[in-house]
C-alpha cells in the first residue's frame, strides 16, 4: 500500500476526503524530464552545456526539415486553453491564431524559409 492510499480508509470516521488525498498525491508526484520538456519546451532544459546541446540539436533537426516547437507541445502556444482535445477549434473560434506572438511568428518563419526554395 502506498502512502497516499493509506491516508484514507473509508471505514474510519476521520477518513481524509478523497479530494484532499488526490491533492496530496498530485503535490508529491514525480514529474519526469519528458513531461517538463512537454510543458516547458526548450527552456526546461538546464542551463549550460545541456542548453547548448539542445540548441545544436534543434539547429541540426531544422536543417533536415524537423522543427521542434520551442514551447513544448503545440498546446503551449495558448496554455489558457486547457483541453487539448478541443484546443484547435477553441483557438480558431476565439481567433487566437490572429493574435501577435513573436515567438510563434519566428518559429513559423523558420518553417516557411525551409519550405520556400531559394533563388
């Protein structure tokens, strides 16, 4: 039995409410490096050599036509939209794709430069 499960016993009158138990579990859960990258993007990579290595990787990948979304998962462009299943329709419906976003403009510009043949 893990510690969080042991916090609440439905048979006891002083049992901790389920929502409190869930909040404790969320607060103490381990966040993986992959999850940090998904929510923080390249800025989640530690400073120094790891960050420099990430910049080199992103540069090499972009040269091959693989573009790493710098903010993490696509939904991080507009994190105020919480449900990833409805993210695209909500962003389009709220016209958030028309809002000026320098980082997004730079990212899309790099993709466009790659796709546009040079003369």
